[in-house]
C-alpha cells in the first residue's frame, strides 16, 4: 500500500483504509468501508431494476453506502412491502464469493428474532447479488439523532432491544461488525429492528481462533473465505481491534460499537480522544457512566463479556431510582467561579424555547396573566415558572403542574424573595433604571435557588447577589440585553412579550444552571484558573 493518500497525496499511516486519509474518507462519503471491497457504487435506476426484478414493484431508493443500496419494493404475489438490498457488482467478481454468499445468507436467514430485520430471500440476478428483507416502516436512529439528542429515558428503552438482537445473533455465532445509527431502525410503535447483517462475520460457538464453521457438513471452510482479513465497518464506530487486527474480531467488537452509539444518544457527540463521561457533559443518571465507559474499554477483556450484561445494567438503572441528590451547602455554591457567556445563554435560551415552543409559550402566557393579577404576591408562581424551564433544560419530566410547584413547601420563601427583591427592583428602576434591571436578574436567580436548592429566602438572595457580583459588568449587560428583548416584544403590539419572555427567562435559567446547577460541573476544559464557562450542552 502506498504511504500517501490515493486522493490528496497526503502521508497516511499504516492503518489507512483504502489508501485514503481520514479527511478524504469523509469527503468521498464512504460511510461503510471494506478494504477488499468497492466504494459506494452508483445504484441502478428504478426503471432498470423493474426490468430485472419483474416479481417486485420497485418503489423508491431508500439509501446507499459502501456495501450496497437499499430499495423499497412491493412483493407482488404476497402483496407486501419489502426492502431489496443490492450488493455492488464488483463484489460478485470474486470467484469464491458465490459460495461464501450463499453460506452466510443461509445463516443470516435463520436469525428469527423480533428485534432483527428478517431476511426473506437472497439470490443473484445477472451477476447482481441481493437480499430481500423485511421493510420497517419508521425511521433510523440516525434520523432521530439528526432531529436532536435522544432523551436518556428513550436511550434506556432503545439499548436493551439492541442488546436482545445482538445477544441472539452472538448465540448463533454471528457478529454484526457494523453497529451504527443507520443500522438501528425504529418502527412506528417504537420497536427496535437491527438491520444490515451483510457485513457480519461468522464465528464458531467456541469463540475466536477456532476453525470457521463447516459448510453444510462438508470440509472446514478456509479462513480467507470468511472475509475475516477484511477491515469492515464504519470508522467512527469500530472497536480498536477491528481497526488494528480485523482477523481477531469477536462479539465484543459489537459491544464497543454499541457503547459508541449509546454515548452518542446520551450526549449528541461521538466519544473521541480523552472524552468525558456522559454525566459530565449532560444531565443524566451518573450510573450510566459505568455502563457506557465499560462498553468503551480499549481492551476487549475489560469490556462486558456478553451484550446481555449491558441490558441487565440498563434495566437495573430504570427499575432502581437514583440515589437522592444532596444539594451542596450554600458556602460551596458561593465559592464557585464562572465566566458568563452572554451569547451562548441567548442561543441556548432560544433553542430551548424553539424545541418546546407551544408548551413553553402556553405556560408563559398563563403565568404572565396570573402574575399580572397577583403582583408581588406571585412569588410562588414565579418560582414555579423558573422551575418549569429548569426541568425543560435538564430534560426531566415536566407537566403544567410544575409551573405551580412553588405553592408547596417553598411557598413562604418564594413569596418573601419576590416581595423584597421585587420592591428593590422597582425602586432601582424608578431611580436609576440600570441597577433595577441588575436587581431583577438577581431576583430571578434567587427564586430559582429557593425552588431548586430549597434555600431560605435570605440565603438565596444573598448567594445570588454575591455570586453574580463576581461578573457584575457582564451580568449587568446580560440583564440589559434581556430587557431590550422584552421591550421589543412589548412594542410588537404587546403580544410579542409572550414570545420574548420565555426566551429571556430560558436564557437566565441557562445562566443559573451554569453557575449553580448540576451542569455547572460541565466546565469548558479550555477555560483556565478554575473558571467554568457557561457553555454546557444541556438542552
């Protein structure tokens, strides 16, 4: 193999794939790679396929990749929708491929599991090899991730089903070797279907290093016939040994790939380099860290040895409530350093409102009308409003009743905070304007401290004031910007305030979470000297 990339000429390492550097791999969009296979081929047109497969009504092209293309079709005689997967013609040029294809296809056809896409038929037509599979009416996990990060409770519902599918395949001697979001489908009932075992490697029941499976009772199949020497998979999801020693891959490579997918579902990111545990990036149960990090162990022997163990851990976390959170003492909260990022707070505030537009807008409208009627007596209502947005930000379960949670045990402290803070704010606005805006922001943070941290009203006011005074100039600018946004909303026929108010409150709550909340530990690693930048990816 050349020491330079075949596309751009840059030097490449010994682990390069298809002689391409990582940058060019992304540019050509291989998606699924095989060092011995072909790049993504040009799928045949619908017209050509209809001429070749008369028994099917070819409806549309669903997707394409380095190892084939998938079409949606209708099987005429049975009147059912199916998925027709075509393999690139170059693959069939290998004289030994026909025998290998039939052997592997027969094994895959025996995988009868509710979480595995069923293989109905396989064959060859004029040199074009194909699989006829179950059509899943739904979306891939990739499409869900592109729409936004998957909530932890959704991830904990998806992963056990993937585990069931993989454990069943592993028990039948089959390793998927290409677990990634594109190959995880969810139907309209939320059931998971693992697809595309076309890159799977057959292994014996006794494990790696034993002779490959016999061919229908005949002589042992030569090792090279199993594609064991090929580097198959998608680079971002490959286990280390799959890259470095592709001939030594066993079922634990699937566990690693599942760990990558799990991490991506929880954080919205891929685990690259010295990555942080999920709970350090987003608000999730800290017990998930152990599950994900163990699945992502570099050495296979340090991972879970069976994918069913991952399922057991997930089910235990769901069934067992997390240990009660102990709020840090007020002194610890007061000693926190932070760096206020105004632009990030505004962007995240808008993103939060946009993602839950109608609930946020409806709750805001209701609370504003009630606050207008109650005035300074609306402290519990204002605190509940803050809690509603805080729980939205943390992706915790939230209902309309959350906005009225302030009328519980924190009623009196919330009432006093708004009474004292509101009076000071009103005086500041009347005399100096800017100090009034500054005090308004402190009051909102104090209300949130009371209902979130269960502090008494005086401790909350004092803590809010002394903490934000560390960045008083930025905080003053922040509150001025929020006030201008709200003024603009008022000037927009008055009704615009019902849109600007949730955006500005969400921005303030995002700032609160960065200073006092559970996401405050998500400090920007590039910020020196103990400063935690408010730029965490909680929404």
